């Protein structure tokens, strides 16, 4: 048996990040936040003033960049030893990430980059296609979801706590649209991996979800 991998896939807002980080910490395993991979590359390109259509240079930088994920107190992402966590959520970062994510040559390099996170004693991988594309042979797979209404409520609460004005109905519609795009996209669509444990976290606490996953893997 190789190094064990636990994949946790599902739509945005289902609690994947929190659950995955806490599980990785509890198990003493490494953690991969796949959603940050493309954003990290976008930041690396901006630092070197590389255009998003310069495929050869993007591939070169993607191969060379060194990423670390630390989840002691929340998630800290380091690019070549520099903390870039605060830059990951910028709109400019997201826009550039969505452009480069459509490039097949870049996806191929970053697929390998993600697979390289599989190191002893184990890995918890969080994303949308971890169990179907990146680690199809993972020993344990989870599909974590929640109703669009519940995910919108969680997002609404987060924004309000940050002092950002938000509309619950609009958030629900945005989440449903994103779900549809993720399910229907041609490359690595969002779907539950064969043999995965299905968890609907709509009416569950974080602790209840973690305990259910621990029971499943142990």
C-alpha cells in the first residue's frame, strides 16, 4: 500500500475546507487545498509580470513554484516560502486563475503538482475533482454537500461578520449557478466519486461531520 489519501469533494460552501483542515490536523497528515493551486500560480505570474496568454512561461513557472499549506490556526498558503494567503481572495487573482485554468498544458502540470502532495504519513485533499481526477485510486473518498439555501446562509453570515452588505436571495442564486457550471463543465466536472461516502451537512455541526468521516476511514 502506498501513502493513504482521503479525498473530500463537493460544492463551494459545504464546509470542505474547515472539515479537511481539522481532519488533517487530527490525523497528523498533510493537507492540499486544490482551489488555491491555480490562484497561487496567478499570484506567481503577477509577481514576475507574466501575461496570462504566455503559455510557455506559465508552464515554466508552474513547474518551478513551491507551495506549502499550513493549517494550525486557519489556512496559511506559502508560495516559495512567502505567505500569500491575503492575496488569494483578491478579484484580480480569481480572474487570472480562471483564465489559466482553461489551458490544458497548465492543467497537466498542476495535476502533477497536486499529486506530489501525496507524502507520508498521509494526505487530506480538498476540492471538486480530488476523488475523480487527481487521486482516483484514493483509499477513502468523501462527497460533502449541503443545500444551496444553507450554503447561502453560511456565506451571508460570513459576509455580515466582515461588515460586507449581502443579499441572501442573490447569494442563493449565485451558488446554484456555480453548481450548475461546475456540474456541466467539460473538464473535471463536479460529481461524486464511485465508492465515496455521501454527507449532507445542511443540519450537521462541523464536529458531527468530522466524527462521521473518522468512523468511515477507521
